[in-house]
């Protein structure tokens, strides 16, 4: 484990994979499966209207519309800058 320079938290090894359903992408979500240290951590579902984070072992997730996601990311960036944390990518 190492300290994440961007957010001051302990970082883990992450594996991200995704599946694209066999249909026209504009009508289907893209799902990213995220694993932490080899174990399931959650699924990020991306659609044309929103993103949804579904933690492992949960039936439903946290849905954020794109406009709100943009505002959330701007607020997070401002908070990190306020606390002297570097921007991350």
C-alpha cells in the first residue's frame, strides 16, 4: 500500500474491466467492474443520461445525472485545491 498523493488516503491495487452489451451502445449502459485487491468493489454503469455506482453486495446504486456529476467533480476539485491537494488524473 502507498499514500495517494492526490487525496491523502491509502491507495489500493485496483482492477477495472468493462462489458458492452451486444446492442447499439446509445441504447445500452456500459458497465465497468471495479475490483480492489482482487475482490469485487463495485460496478460503475454509464449511460447517456447518468452514471450509477453500485457497491458490491448491493442491489441498487447511487445514480447521478451528468449535470450533477459535473457539478460534483467541480466541487470536489475546489475542495482538493482548498486543502492543498494536487489535481489528479
